[in-house]
C-alpha cells in the first residue's frame, strides 16, 4: 500500500500521477497558449485547484492569470505566484457572469460534488460561465481506484464501503465513527463512464487517456 501511495502522491513532482498529469496537460498546453496570445490578459478559472498542480505540470504563461476557486480559503504564500489568485466559492453556484473568464479548468473535482444531480449542476455552471473549458475526471473503468488506492474499490456497493470507511483511514476517504457519516463520505465520490460524462458535456470533445489500454481518465474539451 505504501508503494501505491507513492505512485499517486500529488505532492511529489516526480510521482507517477504527476507525470501522467504533465503528459496529459502538455497535449492541451499549446492550444491554450495560442488562445492566450490573442489577449493582453488571459483569465483562467480553476475550479477546485491549487498552485501546486500548475507548478507540477510546468505551466508558464506570462499573461495568464489563474483564479483558484475553492470552498475554503486557499492562501498562496509563494512569492513568485503573482499571477495566481484565490477565490472562495461553490462550483454549483459560481458567483460570476459570462465573460469574466476566458477559460474554465478543473482537474478531478466533478466526481466529488456529492450526487448525480450536483454533477449536472457543476457542468451547467461551467458552460454558463464560459464557452471554453477543460474538465477532467478519472474513469470508472480503471482498476486502481485513485481516491482509495485500492483496486476495484469503486465497484464495491456504498453500504459495504461505508463499513470499510468506519474501520480504516482509506487515503482520500477519512475514517468516520458512525455508519451514517461513512455512507455520506462513500457517496460523495461518484465516478464516470465516458457515456455519462459526454451527457454532461455534449458540445465538448471527450479525450480518453489510457494506461495499459484501459481508460484512466476523461477530459471534456471545448476550446
């Protein structure tokens, strides 16, 4: 388990998951920078993101401003991060009008908003605020469930998963003392098939990232 945790350690720049993120983002980087070059200031809204992600993918764009939106204040203490800004807000009720941002970006957030209805609201808010977006989410079908780091954990029924969450600290899923609390935690992460993801973003190109021939993530792209 320790070895698997190192593979998916988001805080290590050389971890397997961050190398995959960098490769995934590099496929889109030139397209984003071409759009940014057309404006004096290019504003990107990152829903649920942090500065570490952008540093790990090697992002460098002098006229791009990254606005990091989270439910709670996410202070930036990096002195070299003048182009990064924090916003407290809810992705299901974005406090912006269309035109505020040139691009909406989100990495591995939409699967955590708590219900299928909330995932639909998330997608509706993204498309309401901006015509251009890049929204990524892990695939349901990849054997190693990325949040628990337990193979096939995503296929265990929530009622049984809740028992595990009551008993163990399972990486992303915090240990809970009551069954009701554990059930809420389990149901807060709902992963996607390509078909269901496409239903939320019908106007987007759905890019499929594969590892060993198995879908690992989906990215809805509309640029």
